[in-house]
C-alpha cells in the first residue's frame, strides 16, 4: 500500500525540511497522512534499503529543489529516477517546491513537473509570511493528492487526463 509522504531533499537544505515538517505536522496529528524523510532511518539500518522501501510505499513525493538537490548524485541517479518512474505510471504524485535559484527549468526530467512556486520566485527570495503561504499551498496539495493516491479506488482510475 502506498501510504507515505516521501520528502526528497539535500541535507544542505535541512532548515527548509524542518519548515515543511512543521506545516505537515497538524495533519499527522489528525492521522491524515504520514511523512517520511531520511531522518527516520535508525542507526544500524541499511540506509539505502530504507530509502528505497519508503519510495516503494510512497503516495506523494515532495521534492525540495535547490542547487544542492540538483548537485546530489544520489538524488539525481537513485531517488529521482524511481520517483519519476512511479509518477509516469500514475502510482504517485510528485510535488516540487523551488527553494533556491537553480537549474530546475533546464533539467528535462524535472521541468515538466509543475512546481508549487515559480522557479523565478524561489523560497529563499521570500519573506517568512510568503514562504508560509507556499508551504500551506503545498500541504493542501499534498493532502489532496495523498487521499487520491493512497486510496485510488475512491476516486476511480487515474489517467493522464484526470491527474
């Protein structure tokens, strides 16, 4: 069953991860969703196996895109291809958020995905209240997509025309 919200991010962007988790937390408290990021990997566990297992059980993936995200070999060669494959098969929804000015618009496999905010208006260029509005928009989109992808039978078959 796909029952997780997978957050893909660069460790350089941990402050943004924490802000997102703060906005997601009320929905977790109400048992509306379950967030997963690599900070949940316990010491002594096979971290790559844990990440791949989490991707396999993902309903929605949030990509925190920055120059460091795009520079990460692991993200670009391991995580992202698996997430994009599941997205192309209409198994998951991917929701990108642009954190910093970066090459998002030039990365062919990513630029076709609509981001929550414009690449011309990354979060780092926004005041805190503007950032919070982006986070709230993201969490709302995530919660809606989560219900669709966690319970695909409730909304009928997914297709590129209705997705």
